[in-house]
């Protein structure tokens, strides 16, 4: 017997961001504390990542975990000791790939 699991990827919660990924306010948490897996809430174990949300908001970054934003996006956040932080996002839509910094 083969079981497939159903994983809820996007919460689509308007209290977090709009459908374009714009956060509601500076207190928005960019990371999910729980995900729904096989109809159960499972902790992601990343509740300590809220610290990074402060930087992502200051850099005007979109919330990637709340709504599907039309294509795949992978974000890299560089927190440097003596220079301002940098966020680089790799976008992929079909065979098209591009970077934003």
C-alpha cells in the first residue's frame, strides 16, 4: 500500500502579508513555526529565526512562505559583521532564471 502525504505549503494568511508577499507590518514573522502535514500541525523548529525577519523587513523583502508568488524563489540573506546586510533572491519560472539583490 502506498501512502502519499499532503503538505500544506502556503498558509495564505492576510494577517501576515498580502498576496504579493508584502508584509503587514514590521512585526511580521517571515518564517513558519508550524506546517500542516497529514492533517497534523508539525513544528518546524525555526521559531528562533524571528531575528532574521527584522532584517528582511528592513530590506523590503517579500514574505515567501505565506502565498505562492507566481514562480519559485530562493532567498539568501547575508548578515555581515561590519557592513550592512544583503538579501539576494534567485527566481525561477520555467526555463527562465534571474537574480535580484
